[in-house]
C-alpha cells in the first residue's frame, strides 16, 4: 500500500466529516459479516465511480459481469496471470475468486502481473488488490512500446480489456516487435497503425506459454475486419489456438453503448478441436439493470458456462448445475411456507400474507358490518371473499405439491435422463407458483379497492367505526407481505426455468448446435466466410419464442421508471443549457 493512498486530501475534511465517515463504514452489521466484504464494498464504489464517468470515460473499469465470465471460462488453476491493460485490477480479483471457488488459495496458486499507463488508475488497482487480500506487480507503461515484465511466451493466463480501435500507434516503433508474430496490420499514410485491435490481439497471443490460455474483450469490429486485419486473423485461426468466441450485446459498459465480443485462445486445445471454433451468441441473454446498463444474472452466467463445459466434455459440472437448479426449486417452494433459519429471517411468506389480508379485513370489519348487502363495498367484499377461498385452496394444493416434489428430488440420481424427467415433472409446480403470483396480486388489489370504495362512498368519513390510521397500517403490512410472497413464489418458477432452458437446448447433456445460440464451426466454414469470427454469422437466428411469463404490469412499471429517468435527464440538460446561455451572456 506504500504510496497508494492520497496524501493531503484528507486535511480538506474537518474532523466531524471524518468521524461520520468512520461511523458509516463501521456499523455493527459490517462487523458481523464474513467473507470478502471489504473487497465487495470497494467493487461497489468502483462501479459507482465508473458509472459517473469520473476518470478516462470510465475506461479503467470493466463491468464485473464480463470479467467474471472471462475468468470462469479461463478457469485458472495456477501460474502467472498477466493483464496488459489492467485498469483497476478487476481481472485479477475475479481470477482469484475462481481459485477460491475450487477450494484453493489464490495467493499461493496465482501470480499477478499488470501494465497500466495511468498512475491514478494504478493506485486504484493496488487498492483493489489490497482490500481483497491479494498482491501483484503492476507497473506503469505504454504497452504498445514497452514490456517491463518481459513475459514473452511465459504467461499461463492473459486477461484484458484493452482500448478499442486505437489509431495512433507508431508503426516504425512496433514493426520489429517480437510480440507481433503475425506481422503488422494496415498502416496509414501518416505511418500509424490504422487500428490497434490486432496489435493487442497479437500481444495477447505472444505472451502465452505453450500451455497458456487467454480471454479478452474486443470491439465487435475486429472479428470481421477486412484488409490487413483479415490477413492477421487468418494467420491466428490457422494456428488452431482460437478456442471460442462470445458475442455480447450493447449497453454492458458503463460509458459506452457499443457491442463487443469475448475472445478466448487456448494453446493446448484438444486435437479434435484444433480446426474448430465454438461460436456462442449471447446477445439475447442479458438482465436489464437500468435503462442504460445491462449485465448477466448469476444464473445467465452459469448457463453460458454450462455450454462451455459441454464443449470441453465436463459433463459432471453441467449435471451438477442442473441438479442444483432443481434443488433450488424445492428449496424456494419450501421457502414460501417456512422461515429461513440460515439467515435468521422469520418471514413465512404465504402464511404471513394470508394473515395480513385477514388483519386488514378485520380492521375494516366493524364498519363493513353496518353496510347493506347491496352497497358497492359489499359487492367488492363478496368478490374478495370468493377470491380468498380459491386462493387458500390453491395454496394448500401448492404446499402438497412442494412436499411431493421434495420427496421426488431426494430420490433422483444425478444422471441426465433422471434430471430431464424431473424438470418435466416440476412443470406443474412451476406453473402453480406463477398462478399464485397473479392470485396474490389480485387479492391485494381487491382489498385496496374495498378501502377506496368505502372511502368514496362518503359514509366511511362520517363513521367512528372507520379507523383510517389502523386501516392504513394494516394495508402497508399487507403490501409488504404481498411483496415477500410474490418474490418467493417467483423464485420457484425462475429456478425451474433455468433447468428447463438447459434441458430444452441440450437434452442429451452433450453439446449440439442451437439456432441463434451456439454452433461448433470448422475451419473450412470460417475460411468460406472471409475468416470472420463473428458468432452471429454462423449460429443463425433463434426461432421466435412466446414469453408465457410476460408480466404486463411489470413491463409498465419498467416503462414508468424509464420515463422518470428521462425526465430527470431532461431537467439536467435544461439546466445545463440555461447555464451555458447565461455564461454566453444571452
């Protein structure tokens, strides 16, 4: 940490601010947690920092979603991990995590080496390593022209997210560089390399030892670029070391909306795959975090990795994942009725929700009993009562189905045919959880409609039996219970859908071509397509699917959130325009 922390800046803050900062970062809850909590906190702040475009347009930070996928595809075990454009060191941190997941110590198994041109970013990276309990040798250098670590042909793993499409590299300075085994790409009239993407790709390849593997982010332009870049790409493909390509849609970066691709090289590919490349198009796989930012959910990342495992013949890992998903289905089903003892939570989602609705109606009951049978509130009450009776019966059947599914899961062996059959058998349970979500929301809507109808009738305002404070408190409690129940119910079907997604596409637990998703392409087909490595050029178009779980209200809420974001942006832009006009004296 020597020389990493800023000097002098702290004196700008008074003691009260520093004291409050320490109290904020040292609550009792933080003292009780285990694991890499400080590392996670640092990652959070880095993410916020990148999102606000605070430094170099956010280029120092590669989204954790992409870094984690790269690290897990490479699956490092031991040796040197080299990042030629290390930014804030995220590649090192995620590599360490994969080793920890294997039950090993990353500090004993991995050696981290990095290059970065910006001294401030180097300090961020050293801090990042330190708070995760890691060490690494990160040096300041302009990678195009400098090689301070002298790791040519020595790295076990190369990971990086280099700057895309750089056009100011001096061709004379690099033309004899031993790190360019395939030669220079196109050079323009100014003596500059027209596009630096293949300078980076060549460097990544040259640093690998005879067992080395590389994974890096690259502009989507590079995989199909023509001219000198196409010549270099052909030479790279002809080595047989291009392992797989993953296409990523736009909006995964915090400050750039461009799509990209993840390239993976492997110097020790099995003989049967030397003339093949796995093309994986993940552009339709994403989770919408905000209007501007997408990422992969943990399950989406696992499903992509499952395809890679099948490609590598690691069938057991695929089956273990499938078994885990089905186990989570029954766990989440039980969680609808039982408190989570592991976390200390006391919530019993469905029973608590049923009780909260009963308490809400009880709060209104004295007033409701005074109303005639033909009044508008009485009509809503009858509909609510009927819906509750149906709901209670369906909840009871769902609980029986969960118990049956649990017993069935406990007897199922971790074999593909058994797991595929169990996924199919769990379909009614998943459908029931979806239906219960709709019923849960319906009952709450009827309850709130009953409140509105009573208040709109006018008689409630004049009655001492109508207690607004008690009713409002009971309504808020019911709404919270509804959210808890819906969240848990949705998890049942969500986990089932992951298992269904895998078994539907890979029913034999073996890699196969899936239109719009994945294809194992041989070299002859790549040559016929101008040596393109763009996955979408090979996998085709997926058949259109009907989303049975489309939630109109959820979509409407997302549109509302997006509209709010746009309104905020509009206000900020209006203020900026006004300020600019004022500065111009207009």
